[in-house]
């Protein structure tokens, strides 16, 4: 089965050489996605809004690839401050509450100082 590349139009995709998502067979791998507002292209200050924006962008990539959040089997959250863990339910709960994919959360520095969260997912349809 041929590889399908999904783009969100981010300038980083061409600059760094990656795809927002890659579909290979029954799998969809969505790249780490930060919280830029997909409509205004601005980065909100609030980590919850950043997380919700990241999930909106991920949702669009999944949809374009023929997948949905219900197909997500793995999610990784990268946050820049351990205190943000306390609001992960506000970010991820509405999307993954009933799906309950395997998950990890890593405290890490991100590419730009205004970025507070990055989310990546893997989905499977088989």
C-alpha cells in the first residue's frame, strides 16, 4: 500500500522536511503538533487553549487521512512545566475520555519559548 502524506500547511513542514501525518497501511502517525490557532495562526498564552488548538489540528489531519480520534491507540503529550499536568483533563478529557488510548507525558523544552504543549498521536484501523 502506498504511503500517503498529509500536510497542514505549516511552514515548518517544508522548512524541516516532515509531514503533519503519514498514513502507511492501517496506521496513521501524526507528528508532534503545537498549539498555534489553526485559523488565526497565532499562539495563545494559555496552555489549555494551546492544547485544544493542537487537538483541532490533529483532528483535521486524522480526518484528511481517513481516520478519527476513535482510531487513536497512542498519544504522547510534551509539556514545558509539570504544573500543566493539572489541566490535562481540560485539554484531553473531552477528546480521549471514552477512547482511552495508551498515553505518556514528558516534561520537555519545546522549539519556541511561547510553546507550552505539543501532542502527537498514532492511530490504527484494522
